[in-house]
C-alpha cells in the first residue's frame, strides 16, 4: 500500500467502509508527534505526491483530514493573509497620524517604532514557548506557536502602543506650536507625559503578566507576549528611542509638502482651543 511505504508514516489502518459502502476511511499514524514540523511536512507530502500518485486516473476523490491536517490548513490560511493584514493596519495608521500631526517623518517613525516593540514580543514568545528557554518555570512545555497568536498580538499591541504614541506626540506638538522650538518641545512633552505613560504601562504589564499564572498554554503566550510588548514599548521605545530620534531630526519632524498639506483633511485630536481674552473693564469710582 502506498501509504505504508511513505516516508514518515508509521502505519496505515484500513480501509474502513461506511454504512452505505459509499465512502472508505483510512487512518494514517505518523512517526512523529502532532505538533512536530515533520508531521506538517508529511501532510503536505501526502497531499502533493503520495495520494495523487496512488490514485492516478482512477477518479477517486481522496481527502486528507484530521486535527493535524486542519491545523496545517488553518496555519497556511492565516500565513497567506498576515502580510495583507499588517500592511493594511500600518498604512491606515500612517495616514491617520499624518493627518493629525501634519508630518511625514513623525507617522513613519511611529510605525517603525511600534514594529520594534511588537517584534520584540514575538521574539520573546518564540524563545520561551518554541525554543523552550525557561519554559519549565511557566509550568508548560515547548512547541509550535498557535497560528492565530501573531495576528491577535499585533492588533492588541499596536492599538495600545499607538495610544501612548498619540499621547506623547500631542503634547510635543502643543509645545512646538506654542514655542516654535523643535528640540525643547520634545523634552517638555516627554517631561509632561512620562509619568502618565509609565504608570499606565505598569498597570497593563501587571494585568497581562497575571495571565501567565493560568493553566492554558495559549493564555500564557498571550500574557507573556502582551506584557513584554507593553514593557518594551513604554520603556525602550516610547521613553528612549522616540524622543532621541525626534531630538536628532529637529525641525524635520514637522515637515510636510505644501501640496500634500492642501489635500489632506485636517484632524484635531483634542479640539480647537481658542484663546479667550477678557475685555478690559474700566473701573469707575462711584
């Protein structure tokens, strides 16, 4: 039988007919575990080579199903759409920030910095849960990462990091509009928002870190990934890299081509703050 002779197959059991004799089921037992990469490679090999060669021109409709095959299909489905999801979110964020802050470099820098914090979280998850570094401390084992985790982490972490980014940049922009000093406005904006950002991030790190105490492995992944991403974003990225790059760029932070400024709609995050000047009143002695 072709299945028994395929590389990676321990044994094939069947065929087992259905009640109406219209379908037959064959159980394939792989030599490796369900979460090993070799098992996923076996699924693809059976579909692409072994089964088509065995069926030939017989006209049989053969489907390879099961938990492992479904997991492989789901992973391939999400992997093919992950770049589209990333590009859509990053592009819309870039356009929104460009309209709000009237700049090209500021939203570009924000997108790149957010990718750094998310990339750092991905790396920590791979090192711990896939490579197994210190995974015994979490009371679980090493293995592949769930296919939906990168997309979910990206959406949640990107939303949180953009909140911190807009909060910081809004204060910096206010100082720049008030003083016209591109460099000192960065320092003043950071001084005004650093404690709030740090306190908010500390709360989120504690909340997400508590997920690691759960029993389910996927919940532990979420907790460690979110906690590490928020920690990296609020410390290394938001408090160090963002102010440093804005300080070095100076006036270039707020550069926007005039033709682009004319066609972009104007968005005001906090609303217009019109100066209210009290009219002078004349004091008349009665």
